[in-house]
């Protein structure tokens, strides 16, 4: 019997264990908090994109749950959900019901993150 989304999950390569150093992702998000030109959801989006572009996050890695980001960053769950939906729309990650959020390996080009840093 094939599990829901199993073929799609297998296309993301072998599942990697959850991010061991999640704090580096949260630290990256916090770096963007000082930028008054960005909305809160963009702090999360740019934090994740920065981690991908720097090679700290790669294809198949599981991102923290919405509740975990909420506990560590303090943003509302709706804001985090909006950021994750934005990343899904860009093709950077996929959501699997009851499994979590996983990176697809796609890099977004043309985003100049250094100009957005505080």
C-alpha cells in the first residue's frame, strides 16, 4: 500500500533528519527582524532563503513546524503560515499533511538578500 504522498516524498531524495542546528535558522530569521522595510512574514521567507543560498539548508531537509517557529520567534501562527505558503508558491518547499514542510532543492535567484540586511 502506498502512503499519501510517498512518491512525491521519495522524489525529494532520502529524508534527512530534522535540522540539528535549528537555532541557526532562527538566528537567521532574527537578523532580518531589525529591518523596518520588511513585513514579519518576509523575515521568515528571507531567513529560509538565506540559509538555502548559503548551503546550510538543502534538498529534503525538514523545516521547523509552525508551532516550533512560533515558540522560538514569537510571531503569530498566521504570519508563519503566510511565510510558508509564500515559500511553497515559489517552489522552494512542499507541505505534506501530517508529515511537515520539506525543502525541494530549488534556489530562488535574483533575490539580493544582502541589500535587505539591517
